[in-house]
C-alpha cells in the first residue's frame, strides 16, 4: 500500500532531521552554515519536485488541493526569505559592531599619538632648556 510507504518515508525523514538537529549543537559555525545551506537547497529541490509533480497531474488534482500546495510552497518561500533577511540583519549588526570597535580603536590610537606628540614636545623643550642651562654655566666658568 502506497500510503504506508509514504508514512514510512515521512517517519524516516523526521528521524533523520531530528538527528541532524541534535548533531548541529556540536558543530562549528562553518559546518552549521553549510548544513543550513544544504537543508535549504534540499527543501527547495523538494518543493520544486512537488511543484513539478503537481504540474504533471494538475488536471487530475482538485482545485482546493492544488491551492493548498501552492500556498505551502509560498509559505516555504516566505520562511526562506525571512531566514535570509534575519541573516542579513545579523550580518549588518556584526558589521556595525566591527565598525564601532574599529572606530574606538582609531580614536584611542589618535589620542595616543596626540599624547606622544605632546610628550615629544615636552622632551624637546626640556632638552633645549637643559642645553641652554649647560651653555650658560659653561660660559660663566
């Protein structure tokens, strides 16, 4: 019976997804990113296959069922878009934090350079004064 086979595939797929989700907690960010992209690709391929299959059997399918599948495909696409938007938002926030840190570092470096220039001015002026005092003492002796 085809329905039992479909349910078995569904159970297998859910178990596989659950195992991947549990394993994701102990993977690196790069591996996790690769897995997310692979899952997205697989989901899109599955959605495309469903859409292609629906197109083949469209004349046989009831209008309500076709509408539900189209709505599901639209919903999946919207979820993917939201995930992409969230990633872009996080990327923008990371870039903003990095820029703020770089600006803070630049401000500190400029402050340090100003202090170093002030210290250099003091050292040179003090050396000139010391030389002047030494010359004055030498000429009076």
